[in-house]
């Protein structure tokens, strides 16, 4: 790495920005704003990690790996932000004082709880346990990671998959066509 790292990095950026932008766009699709954001995050991460680059691959391959990680982070954030809307709504419904509910509302709430429990019971114990830690115990990914003895990233991935599995079961059991 030359002494003048800023000059070197500007040349590095000029050389790799166009092919890297194409690489990201192919994976993200037509959303230019998201592609640009991921491109910026990738280049910032590359700048910060430049001293740790071991020359085991080409610079472009290294940048692509960083970009893939940034794309995965983007999709994780999208899933988490969308699921964060649903869970508080369910919590607010189930935490209402049942004495203030009409008999019909109370019956509907009981049916909803039973339906959720029936769907949960169709999942294997380990998957139910992850959902229980996350949504009933309100544990962070790091806390769940320690409790079950797997990495935080593995917890995120497994919760992502089990939420989709639960949604599929819910749709099938409630007469909706699964996506």
C-alpha cells in the first residue's frame, strides 16, 4: 500500500466503482438508491479494512465479498423492520384487559390465541423455543445466542426462516394460499 493512502484509495475507487456498482445492481435489482447506499457502505468498509486485506484474492473479489455482506445486512434490516410492526400489534391485542372486551371480542381473542398456539405446536421444539425467546421473553439476538449456544448471525438466520415457516403454516391452516 503506498504512503499516500487517500490518493491510492481514490484511484482504487475509480478503478472498481463501476464494476462493483454493476455487481451490486444485479443482486439488488432496479432500486438505484439502495444500490448506491450499499456501494457507499461497501467502500467505507473497504477503506476501514484496507490494512487487514491479506492479498489472498483480488481486490475486486474482496470488494464483492464485502458487498454481499452489506446486501445481506440490508435484507436482514428489511425483514426485521417489517416484522417489528406486526409483533407489537399482536402484543397490544393480547395484553388488553379482557374485562373491557365484549364477549364477541373475548371469544375472537381466545380463538386467535388458540390458532397461534396450534400453529406453533406444528413447529419443532427448537424453532418454537427461538420464537419464544424473541417474542415472548423479548430477548435480543445476542441473548438468544448465549442461551442456545449458537452465533448471533445463526440466530438471525434461523429466526428469519422460522418466521417464514410459521407464516406458511398460518396461511395453510387459515385457508389462505401460501406465497
